[in-house]
């Protein structure tokens, strides 16, 4: 299928499949904003509430090259497709404004430490009094209940606490964190998915609900069952670039780089054996099955290390691709950014930000009828305060008073 055929019936009159859904977001840094980002990418109108000094993500590196004042890419990336409203929630009038907005929206997303918004009357119980069918998503490190709910919850802490870090890294090395905010991303993803499911439930029944997302739970759920396996006393070894269930599968060094090879089924071994100059091993009982190959993992690694080591990445890739084998060269993100396949799938999209053409990573899902796209750059601090409050029915005189009192 070509791209034009896939999008032949696409609608241009909608922001996305969540067009018409309004989300009020009171979040900071990454997990909560990522939940809002996913909902915004899906077409929801996401109104991000920020304190007068702005969300911390506005000030964190890396910064977009050539911007002055420096533009945080974290902010630019995770707050795209949103509107920004400045409200001081520490003040009573600010809290009143929040509740007025909460009464009109479909979903609220927040990621403060558990109990903080409750103490201000802005938690689920407070909002439910004025908006009974509200869908309220709280994202935190350890959840809204449990022995550790009071603890600060950062991305890498959930990775450490879950057990993930214990298996990350080389077998003889130390635990190594991944290069991304993995638990924040997963927490945001589960928050958005649960919100969409809750919208479906509300539309059928009229019932809203409270959604409690813990970074820890998200990491444990995405652990491929390791939590349950460990609870049943199954040994979980650190495997580095290999797998416990197949061989050979590993990272192999070529003369000018690395290739990841995965031989997951016996048929692929039969195809690989002649490629590496060992056709007699294709049907040999010591190599022809996964169980047999697992017994000879080290031998196979040495065999393949020698074969890859005599070739460039391009030479190895061409030979493996000719046989339809499963592999991937290890590339940098800079190399991926130039790949025509990545570009054709719209994984790089451009908006204008303060006069600068800014690249974004595009949405992962491809939807033929309601395509997802980066519609607008991350807003300036408070860019939409006047607009949103006017839509709320607060006239210009009252807005001026609120501004004079530094509520907005």
C-alpha cells in the first residue's frame, strides 16, 4: 500500500478523533504533560494551566539551536497542540477559576504529589461536586493509595523500584538507566489510554470516574511479566543484548559499526547458515532447533562475531536482507532522521515557533480517516489566557481585575 492510498479517505475538517473533547491539564515536567500531549495529538482541545513563572519544562535543556531566548525542546515537544493559561492556584480566586474551567471540560489531567490538589479543593472529590461526569486522571510516582504514596516519584525512581534497572545493562556490568524518560512516557501513555476508555464509558453510561496512574505500576505492567515470574521464583538473569528464549540473537561488531541480528525461528537459522558460509549446519541436529542452539550460544556468538567482523555494516546488511532475515543496523538518531522511510511516515513534522522552523517527532499512530499531526507549536506562557477566559464568559473588565491581582 502506498501512503496516498492509505489516507485517501482522510478528513481535513477535524483536529483528530478526539475533536470536541476538552481537557484541562495541570501538570509539570514530562509524565503528566505527555498524557496531555497524546490527547492533544489525538485532536482534543488541551488547556494547560501553568503557574505565573511557567512550567519547569520551559527552562530545561536541551535548547533548540538558534533560539533567543533559549527555547527548551522539552517544552516545545511535549506541549505542542495545547493552549496555555496562566492561573495562580495558590490564591483563592485562582482556584475558583480552575473550578469554573473544570465544570466545562471532559477530562482533567494532573501530576502533582498525591493530596496536593485535594488540599486546595481541586482534587477529584472537589471537582466531582460541580462536574459529576468528569474524568479525572492523576499521575504520580506511586499512586493515590498504598504505603509509598507520599514519596516523590521521578521517572528513574520508578525504573529502579520496579526491578527494571536490575536487569538493564550487560551481565557483568552495573544497572544502567535507559536514555529516555521511560516510566514517564509509559505513565503518560497509560493515562491517555485510560482517559479515552473512560470517555467511551461515559458516553455510554453518563458516568465519569477517577483514574489513578502510578509510574511504578506502568513500569511493572510493561515488564513482560517479570513481576509475576519473580513472584513464582523464576530466575531472571540480566542478558544484555541477548534473550533467554532464542539464539543466536545479539549485537555484532562490523568493521564500521554494529548490527543487531535476531534468529527467532528455526527457519531463519536455515537461511542464515549458508549466508555465513556454514550450510552444513542448517539441518544439523546440534543447531537446527532453538533448544539445540541455546546449548551452543557462546559458540554461535563466536562464529557470528567472526563473520560480521570481516564485513562492513552495509555488506552484512545486504547479505542478510537478500535472505529476508531479521536484523537492523545500529544507527544514531541523526541517521534515522535522514532515513526516507522515517520521513515518508511523517515522523518528523514542522511547525513555526517564534519565527523558527521547529522539528517535532510526529505521532506514532497512523489513522486513515482522522490523521494525527502536529497542528500548532507549544504556546508561549499564558498565550491563551484571555481567549480561554473569554470563552468561559469572564468579561474584559473582570479579566483586567484578575490580572491586576496577579491571579492570571
